[in-house]
C-alpha cells in the first residue's frame, strides 16, 4: 500500500507541532497542579485534599462523564530532565548545558504523542510533591488532558545526559515513590468508575515501590470484565502475570520478549514461532515485537508482518517505543486496519528518535516516514 491511508491517519491541525512548547522548557516558577480535565472530573484544588479524603479518590469522578476513546495509565510518572555534557567522566564536576524538562513515564508519553498526532487521550497517573506539580504544568502546556490522583510521595525525576564528544546517552532512572495500597488501588477505582469504558487502555511503564507485581494482571481482569482493549508495554514479573491473564495488544522489546519466553539469541523464525504461541494460547490478540532499528515483527490470529523503518539521524531513543504505541492505537481508533496501524506506529517510532530528549514524534515527520516504512517477508 502506498501513501498515507485515506480517512484520517494524517494529523489534523489541532495537534500540530506548533502547539507544543519546543523542548518542553518551563520557567523557574512552579505553579499549582493545573489540569486539563474531562467534564465532571475534579479540579486540582478539589483533588489535593487531606490524607483521609484522598484515601478514596476518583470513585465518583467521571462516573457520568465518559473518557475519550483512549486512556493511558502511568503508575510511575517522572519529570525527564535532559541535558548535554562535553564528556561524562567520574570524580569531577560535569558542567552541563541548560536542561529541558518534559513530562515522562510510558503512558504519559503515549498520551503526549497522540496529542502531537492530532488525537486526544486522557492520561491517568499518581503524582505528588513539587515534581508532581511540574508534571501537571508541563502537560497543560502541551494541551494534554489528564487526571492526577494525589499521593504522599514525591514524583521522581529521571536524568538523561548526552555526551557531546561521543553521542552516547546516559540515562539515570529513579525508582519512584512508595505507593500505599489505598493510593495504587484508587487508580483502579477511577477506571472502574467510568460509566462507559474507553475503547483502549494503554498501560505502560514500570511499577513504583509498593505496587504489587500482579497490578497489571488485575488490570487485565478488569479489562476483560469491563470490555475495553488493554494495550500493555511492561517488563519482568508484572508483564508475565498480565500475559497469563491475557491482553489485547502486547508490545515488548526484544529483551523483554526473551525474558518473557525464556529464549535468548533466537533466529527470527524462532521469534515468530514463540510469538505465534502467545497469540494461539490467548495471551494476547496482537503481538508487536520491537526489534529496535531493525523494525518490528507483528502478528494476530489471522495476519502477520515484518516492517523496517527508514534510516534516520538519531538524536535520542527515549520515548521511541511510546511513540510507536501511540501511532498504533491512535490509528486503530480511526478505523484503520491493523497492518496500516502498525506501519503508522513504526513511522512514529522512527520520527521520535529524530528529536532530542523525550520530545517524541512530530506529525509531519510521521506522515513523511510512513511511506518509507518497508515491508519484508516474515517467517511463518
């Protein structure tokens, strides 16, 4: 198929790049936790209440106000701080360039990328402390709708440093705050309280301390009961437990897939065989296996394919997988075929690495790269 499919994959002007502050930079003044919310959801002033009241947030919030067709869930959000240093060496002070600050975490990045593509998603996440306030400010600046549940712990900050001399990236990832049971369970309550469930729920990223490893498995059971499609991008034991319950779409990296299946260093034909087994056993309806710059292997019960992105100049790989997920899910909500949606996701992932930090993809780049994504024969 040539060209961008008709019917809405090309991003409308509402989500154009011009609407997004370049680099995600903000001033020094931290504002209150401003929110762009769906009608019927509480304002930050109503949400930032006492510990006792916060023990059960969100049970009624949004119950009479359906969310957009895509909701993203980020259990361990972050402020991504990105900078450059001439060299990264031990034992001395490293003078860095002025940093950029961007809202981060898997699901948040997916919502940001969907917004850049001209779509709409509601980002759901816990947040606390000054970094949590900044998180809301940054999302408001990008016109991303979100629902924040307050927590006692402070939202983490991750640091990405590019060594100018070599182009190497150093990513310092913090564990995140410890969430109490009432805090992480409140997010499940919010999802369960929607009168009409979203079409897609994208759960992406790590789980912070205090959240049980079966959290995504609980989410998978809720998805089955409430009738929404769960898109999961996770790793380790949380991934294994969720897959045991079954999800709609699974997007592991090669490393995550090898850990999940217990197979390492496999030929592509073996990867296809293992992926087919996951689909046939009902562990996922769609598997999109990310192979990095080599593209993706994808399959469902009736289709499969192998796609390779065009060669691009790489500035940062942070958020490329999230951009891919955003492209796939947003395309599916527009009524496009699975094959077209995965191709669009591969283009979005390639577009993302062209930008620095966690700036994610730009709509114009995605449209241009879409026609350059190559389809290769895939082993059955």
